[in-house]
C-alpha cells in the first residue's frame, strides 16, 4: 500500500522485515507448539525492490534446531499484478527461542515440540 513506501516510492524495507518475522514466527510456533521470540536476524539481503501493487509471498524453512532455539530461513518473492513470473526480493535467517509462561527459554522436545 502507498502508506508502506519509502521516499523513492518503493515498499519500505522495514515492512518487508516485519512480514518476514511474522512468517518465521508462524513456523517457529508450530514447531515448538508454543510461544517463541525472535532473538536474532542474520544475513538480511535486499535483492530487488517491491513496488506498490505487487503481490509478495513469503516462504519459511527450518534450517536447524537446538535444545531451545531454531534457525529459520525466510525468502520473499514479488509478482506484479498481471504476470505469473516471480522475482526474489529479500532473504534472511531468523533465530527464535521457545519460551515458557515466565518468558524463560524452554526445551523443544523431539524436534517437533512433542
């Protein structure tokens, strides 16, 4: 939307980052079967601009998991309204930690949260 643009008229990078964090968080919560928090962001790269009106899709994949944390890769692609071709626009690696009701790290059991 136009309200999400930078002074050059492209979509603001902070908006993309927020959407990527949401995508990674959804996967982290599913894996941990509970609350998780973002603790780090590595390797953010902006590959191409997103224009007002483009459709943006986000793809999250689990890269690795420790006792309480997981690294999740997120990639974003854009597609113009009238074309089928997609263009990679950004990617990053997020680290999440599973937390308990006291907001302390908790184990992620058996790799699938069970």
